[in-house]
C-alpha cells in the first residue's frame, strides 16, 4: 500500500479537497500507475454536483497519462516503466456486446477490484473507474493503453476521455466522411474534438456553434470552416443557411440539454444523423413531434466515449498528433497543480478554458 495526495469530492456541490489517500499494491490483473498528467473534464464537475451518482466520496480525474509503477499477478502485457494513457473501456470479451463483436459497447468493462480509500478506510468511488487527480492510482491492467513514450503526457492524456469522446462522436459514431457537412453544437473540449475529428475525416463544411465567441475562434484552429454564435443568431437557421438551406449531414450535440438536442434534430438534413455526446442531467425531458422523428428519417444516436477501442484508437491518434495532423496540444489551455482543480472548475464554468491539465512535477 502507498499513500498519495489526491482530489476528493465529499458531497453534492461542495468544493473538492486535496487529501491523502491509500492506494493498495496491485492485485491480480491490476496495475498501479504514477500519474503524470490529468485533464479536468466537465464530467468531473457532473460527479461533484451529484449528476452521475450519489456514491460519495469520489476520487475525481479520469483523463490521464502516466507511467506504470507496478503490476499484479497475471499481468503479462504491461511492465513497470511503460508509458500509458488510461482508459475507461477495458473490454471484458465475454458480455453480450463483446460476444457479438461489438466490444466498443462492452457492458461489463474491467476496473480495479480493490478499492482505494481515505486514510480512515472509507472506500472511494473513482470517477469512471479511474480516479487520476492523484499522484498514483490503481486500475485494471486493461485500462492502461501503451503509447509512444516520446509524446507529452499533458497532451496525450486528453485522449483518455474528452478528446477521444469528441473525435469518436464525429468519426466512429457519426461516420463523418469526405465531403460531409458537419455541425457541432458546443465547442468546449469535447465539441472541439468533434470538429478536429470531422476535419481528420475530410468533411467539406464544418460548422462550429457555441454561445462563446472565444470558443468559436478556437474551433477555427481545429478545422471549423464556419462558426455560428448561438447567443446572437438562431442556430438551426444559421446551420441551414450554411448548408444550401438543407441542414448538415451530421450534427453533434456536445452540450446535452433539451434545447441543443432539439436544435441538432432540426439542423440536420433529411436522412441525416444526430449524435448526442454531451451528458444530460437526470431531470431533463425532451419533447418532439413523433411525426418529425419519422418524416425526417436518418439516425438519432448517442455516443459513449466516442465508440472507441482504446487499443486501436489511442496509438493511432497519438501518431497523427505527432505527424502534425491532429492539433491535440491546442486543447491544453493551462497546466495546473493538484490543489487548483476547484479553481479549474470555476474557469470551466466561466468558459475560459478548453482543458486545464493537472501535471505532477
Ligand atoms: N459521451 C461521453 O462519452 C462524454 C465524454 C466526456 C464528456 N462528455 C460530456 O460532454 C459535454 C461537454 O464536455 P466539455 O468537457 O467539452 O465541457 P465544456 O464545459 O468545456 O464545454 C461546453 C461548451 O458548450 C457551450 N454551450 C453551453 N450551452 C450552449 C448552448 N446552449 N449552445 C451552444 N453552446 C453552448 C459552452 O460555451 C462550452 O463551450 C459534458 O456534458 C460532458 O459531461 C461526454
Ligand atoms: Zn464486454
Ligand atoms: Zn471525461
């Protein structure tokens, strides 16, 4: 067992705290990782606000890269010193999704079996089964994806959640392809990832929509060909106007509220696709004329983690980043210390950052 400093959320809406936690030695199938960098994702804030579950205390942080410190019994494909990006999709291989050859939907992903705890023994719930706002964390070995150690941890760690979710929402779930028109509503870290993904996939028009002009400016750097300020104009009309009056082939909702989903629904062309990647809160309701759902045709999809397979997608995207084809480094707005996570939530709330990334010196 080892003791490390970590960021813990102890109750709904309460500011997070830096405290000392106990991280067990890895048991069978587990790995302990020295975290080098961990991005602050909106989902961490959803956890703190009780929007995901009420299993406090949470060990926050889940968008991370680090070096394997030690591995447990039976772990043969990983060794101390390996540079890894942590993932929350360690596929089981045996659930009904995996058995049908759809491991990207795995319904029974692996996490560490042993709990990390507060100093008094209270078990922690690690965010998305990771918990990486910590100097070290315990995960299942399958949650460690080896990538090129020459890559910068603060940058490639972002593939562990938000960037992968965003890129994958456009490419894997939405099947953006050459010649498509793609609109992305909400260009924070995740939505900008979708913009970058659509760009990588060869989309012809990429329309970034946000209420914040700074986000729109940044979206251009990720490949947006057009921008719409939804605080100033009607997003649906603006997207239609930019697509010859028809609507986009693919609209990604990276906000996840009824208003933006409805906009996405009506801003797509007939037979087009909507992908919901933003996470709604439990009380939200959607009302749509069922005849419109029928008559507009196409596909209404949700994207969990960009339908990614970490072992397939992380090394590939790291390589594309290193080739200069995916500007991953531009998602890192600032690097911060562990005790600045609460401050980073405030900045995220004010819309000042794409990603604040905790780095460990
Ligand atoms: N599905 C998944 O696997 C997955 C993974 C990671 C994050 N998420 C979710 O994705 C969402 C976005 O995360 P993020 O980290 O990018 O958050 P963020 O706070 O960085 O970005 C949200 C963006 O939406 C914009 N916005 C808010 N309301 C808007 C509106 N009405 N119209 C247009 N734009 C609006 C904001 O200005 C901001 O730029 C969150 O709900 C998060 O929980 C989902
Ligand atoms: Zn499975
Ligand atoms: Zn996340």
